[in-house]
């Protein structure tokens, strides 16, 4: 589940108010996602990304069904997870996006540290952060007991970008 959340969060849409805007390349992900990331003067200026939890495929049908159910991502009622930056700041060799993460209709402030690199001539954004799944109602009911499923979820992400 942590890898799925990471891909989902990285897929959130990035706003377009900068010099060059790029789209998340969905062909290079394991979850359906999209969004936009705008770059000005070699720094990310805006991020708006989203992902569709219904598209997750773990190759384990029972887990896939559980993740899509109301207790986890409730894909029928909440088809997208989204992140929209409010600010992006340089922090040494990294950047820090501050914005709003929306999971299951629960909107919380989030800080997402990331790096902007390059692979095969295309920009690549990657990073890692931790969130408390209970803040977003993920893993409710019998899954709310943290003895069986930890509260903190580490989200690792990497996405190749394509010029719009």
C-alpha cells in the first residue's frame, strides 16, 4: 500500500503559471495518474497532480478489492487523490512543496520534499514523505487498529515528465 500511495500522490496535478510546464507521463506508472508540474528558472514553480486509486493492480485480487473498498480508498465515492501546491521552495539540492493533499474528501496541509532530475533527456521528479493514514480515513473499521496496520505510511515516488 505505501508504494501505491506514493505513486498516487506523485500523480497529483501541478498548476501552470510558470515558464515551462510538464505533464506526468502515465505510461511509466503502475497506477493511472496525471497532473502538471511547471518549472521556472530550473526550479519547480507549481504542482497539481492526481491519481485514481481504482486503477491499482497489485496482482493480488483480494488486496486490490480491499484497497478499492470503503474502508480504504472508497473509489466509488472518491475516484481521485490529489495534491496541489501552494508554494515551492528550494532547500539545498532538494525542493519543498507545501500544499493541500486530498484523500477521500479529507483535505490536509502537506509538505512534500522532492528532487528534480533528468533521465533520457526528460525531467524526473522523485521524493519521499510520510503521512498518517488515519488523518484521511484510510484503513477504517477493522483496519483502524494500528496493531494490524501501522498508522504511518511512507510514500516514495518517482515520475517521468513530458513537455505539454
